[in-house]
């Protein structure tokens, strides 16, 4: 086992002894209390199965047949979630075939940053994760269930389902993906058209045509953002069936995997001899495995918040130093847009998850002594699913990459590290995704150009005020201020400036997520401006230095001058009213800082 991976894992275990034990005690107590079908009053139980058929009612009167909860993020507006419409019926049929019952326990909201970015609804996006977690808890709270199936794909949905599932950690739980859409317009071409639009070289018609050819059918977006990072991390943690993450929707193999997942969860319940709840699968080693896979593939920086919150839900305390140290130990093995020109389907064709597991296991970068929904150890995950004569089987996966421009080796990686840097200095702490940068490191010193709102940057760009070396500072975008929206609209103009030969970078207490690309972006700055972070004292023209080689992020203004400066106060009220945002005022006030997961669900979090 790699010594750094081992060291990080051990310090997480030591750091979390008290909280993890409290969690294990909680779920063991819940297990002892068990599903209450057997002791519910007649009225309670009658309500619980009133809509079931006669056979299911008979089965649910006893404690001998498993009852599986289905929790789904289905809606038919969002391409990634539309395939889930048919899953409940499919799951119920598969579960019935093995003598158990499945009930649709509840739905959770699912919003898409791709639809809301640059619009008021985006201010609800990050907070929706905690709403999803609570919705999951409500769905499972009837205590009628022996196991659960979680149907979710995208950005906040999977972390929310994970957090909610872990609050019912005594239940065996299987996550069920729906897969990515087939490849459309190459992501590199889409980015070119976006940048041309930002420069005024093409009109809206050309932009819409390019976007429509890229996002063109049911399934997850094919670039390697948070949605596909979710799937990769969850499979690496042992919560998916092997090789199920990136099978396209609407295929026979996809349906066969969904039915197999339904049958598998019935084998893990406390009614049999193979009891394996999610709280026993998601341990320190599984969490570190998820981090390793994320960093080895250049995945979404959103997980520097989401996985912190997920770990906390399982009783573990992790921080950005853990991410940083693992990043230094893990080589970058894939080039998937925005870290390259390939999409997630190209990753699958080059070797996919089976090859990723093999490479990381062979290099001692994954813990193999872990529980999964398929048993002990990760060897099963080096196999990939196939339909042979109509039967679902798993065969040995590839031993080497089919395309070395997409999938490299540990011996000859694209980069020696995982492409995530943690920066700190008098500006606070931040993360930067370096895997997509043109150079291995970002070293830039330039004057600040300060904006209080992402929308102000457009006007400055169009007026030519940014045609210079500069570090753009966009503040009051943090969790407590306005809910930490994605700031993707900043990427095209900053990319244009970079292509014009200017040295530019971004510093913000907001998010850029999985689509962070070639522009150096120190994001998730904490403490955020609203909580008195130093970012609130930056003035136009102040020199800022970012250096991923040394891990520094400093405002180059002498301490005496900074001590005399007052924090610049910005009125963010217009971001807190309308589009339902006023209803989230209480949640915004309780959100922890970015490094603590930007979460409202746990007591004792530091801002």
C-alpha cells in the first residue's frame, strides 16, 4: 500500500475516533430496533401497504420478506434523470422475482446547474444537496424498509442521497446510475463556440446550435464534471455494481444492470446471512478510495465540499489537507474534458472503470480490504459487465489502455500528481484544479481587479478594462452570502484574455466545480467575504500572488495597511429574494464554511 495513502487514512481514523464510534453506535441501535412492520399498530401498517397488491400485503404482514425502499430523483426535464421514469416498475418486478417487495418511498428534488447557471435559481443549487439529504431521510422515516435503492446522478443529488442514506446507515443501500448520453458535439468544439460567442464572433443561433448538439438526448452530460465524478466515486466506494456507472441509458445492458442491482440489495438485508449496511461499507478506507479515484482522474472540485459532508455523515472528519496529500501521491491517469478533449464515453472505450481499478490496485493506491455491495475486496470491480446470450455476466476487464491519449498508466501518467492544489496564505485557504492548466503549476503575480458580483465582469470585459495581466477577484459568492452559485459565466471571457496573451487568474469564494478549465482559479476561498475573510479587504490594484508550487495565496499588502482597512461590505439582498431564495434564509445562516462541507446538517461546524 502506498505509504502516503496509508498515512492519510490512518490520520483520518485517529482524528475521527469519537465521531465514528458515535455513528456506529447510532446505526447499531437502529438495527436493533429494526423495521417496525412487525410491531406497528394495525392502523399504521394498513397505511403502509394500503396501495399494495394482495400478495405484497401478505408478505409485508410478516418479517420474512424484505421490503426495499426506492428513492428517486426522477424528473423528465433533466436529461440525466429522465431515464429513471421506468426504473421503479423494473425494480419492483425484479425484487418480486426473488420473493421480496419494493415500494417507492419518496422522491427528491433534482436541479441542474447547466440550466440555472447565470440565473437566480443557481443560488439554490448547493443548498439543494442538504434538502435532498433531508428528503431522503423523510422517505425512509416510515421505518418500513429492510434495504434501499438510491436513484440519482448529478451534481448535488448523489451527495445528498449519500448523506441521507448514511443517516439510515443500518440499511443496506445500493446506488443505481442511469448512464451518460451518447457522444455528441465534441466538448472542445463546444468550448470553442462558447469563447467565440464571448468575443462577439458568432451569434446566439450558433451558440444554441452547438449547445444543442452537445446536450442532445437522455443521459448525463458527457464532460467530466460533478455528475460523472459522482458516478466514478460512488463505484469506487463499492456502492454500485461493478462497471455500471457509464453504461448508456436505453440499452439492454443498462436495464439488466438495474434489475441485477435490485436483486442484489435483497441479498444484503438483515433477514439473511450476508447483512451489509451502507454504514459498514462507507468507512475511512472507502472514503480515501473515493478521493484517490477522483484525483487520479482529475474530477470535480465540488467534491472538496461534498465528500467532506458525506464523510461527516458517516462519522469521519476530513479536510483539504487530506485532499492535497492524496493528490501528491496519485498520478493523473485520464484526459477527459475539461482536462482533455475526450468525453466520458471515450474513457469507457479506452478502458473504463475496470482498467482504472486495476491500475490503482496494482500500484497500491486503493485499499483492497474494504466491504462493497458485492462482497469483500475490489477484485470484482476489475471486471466489466456484458450481455452474453441475453444473460448478464462479468468478464475480466482490459489489462491496458486502448487509447493512450485518453487513459495513461501509473508508470507514465499525464501528470505525476492528481491535479488539485490547496492554497493558503493571508487570503485564507482555497483549492485550485491544476489538472487542466497549460503548465504543471500556476505561478502568477498580478494586480487585482475586484468585482462584487459575477455579472459585473461581463461589462468590464466588453469595455476592454481587463485587457491586461490581472487576477480577477469575485467575492460575496460564498455559502452564507448567496448560497455559493457556480460561476461558469466567468470562464469564456477569462479564456479569451488568456488566449490574447495576458496572464490572468481568478480568486473567489464561489464555485467553478468540475468545469474548471485552463484558467487558474483559486476557488472556495475560506473564510468567505461575508464572514470577514481577507478577500473582503482586497482593493483594485492590490498585488496578489498565487503559487501552486509552494501552495501560497497571498495579498501582497503590508500588514499595517491591512489592519487599518475595513472590510468592504456588499449588499447581497437581491441574491436572497425571488425564485424561492427567501425561503432558504435560515439554511444560509447555518451553512458551514467550504472546507467544512458548506453544510447545514451537522452541529458544531466551524465557519
